């Protein structure tokens, strides 16, 4: 599994840097969220940090071996209040990962707890390691 320009090697943990891009002043910010990934003989597991994002604001899709996570949260300012700093009204998260042909897209599962989205990406049976008996 790898980011477009990065690759993750056997059993190592991969983290990303947070990249913020202001699309328009106060209208929103798109962030590449922090994530970690690891794998074992059965599956890849990716944990994506999405602070303050509700489950119904998360969209996970896979197409052409690219896993995409999109999420958003808003910080509405109550009527009559004025923010003391330069805070975006909406924050959007977007992460795209190249998962490769070894992931079984039909068996991917996702759960979210305490601001962390956990994706389990099971490997196809043909790509799992196997033991060969010697006779």
C-alpha cells in the first residue's frame, strides 16, 4: 500500500504530514489527515485521524486500486458572536492511497471511534503467504 509518491515496506508504519491548503478565506480548508498503516499476513490496517468529524460526514470509496477518504466538519459561529482568530468555517479532509491489486475491495471494512477512522483492507487469498510442505 502506498501514497502516490511514497511506499510502505514490509511491516513498517507509515505516517503522513498534515498539509493545509486554504481554498478561500473563511470558507474552508482541505487537509491531508495524519494516518498510520500496518499490515500482517491477513490484511492492511489504516488508521486515519479525523478529529471532530461525525460518522455521517465520512465517505470512503475505492476505484481502480485507489482508496479515497473524504470527510468534513463545520465550526458554525453562533449568531452575534465574532471569532477572535482567523478560523475556517468548514474543514475538509481528503486522503488518497494506492492500495494495489493485492487488496480485496469486496471485504473492506471501516469503523470510527474517538476521532479515528480504522480501515481494514483484507488481502486476496492468492496474495497471502502460504506454507509449503516438504515431502
